[in-house]
């Protein structure tokens, strides 16, 4: 079973670039620590204060192992400290969803 950790961020809209920098750093760190990074997403139209991060893992126990690796990773520690120092994340929520077999990472069909 593949699960997705969906992280919903409420960010300071005046610090969008700081959140983008934070997200870009996870692009190197998350895969190294065992997560399949689906992507980070900035607000574009509609609300200007909600961003998303999606990370796929094989199981809840894989997520726990991944979290422990993050806590030990020097670059992850720096990225967490950057967010804490700049205070661009106002609120963070995590939800876990199960991927429905046959529906994940299906590329578009060519016309």
C-alpha cells in the first residue's frame, strides 16, 4: 500500500519567496531520507496563503523511519531552523491518505 502525506501550510503571503526557498531545499533532502517527493506547491490563484507538500511512502512505519532520518539530517535541521527563524509558516497540518491502486502517477495519454 502506498500512502501520501499531505502537508498543508498556511504561509505569510508576503514571504512567498522564503517558502519557495524552503520547499526547494526539501527537493534534495526528502528523497535522501527515504520519501518519494511528489512535489511542493505554491499558491497561484485563489488563496494567497496556502501551500502544499506531498510525500509518498510505502507505509506508516516507512514514514516513521523517514521522520527519524529527517531529524538526524544536517540539511533538514538547517531547513527547519530557516523556517523557524523567518517565521513564514503560520500553520502546518498533516493528513495521510491511501493511494487507490491503478490511479497514481498515470501519465496523460497523447492525442
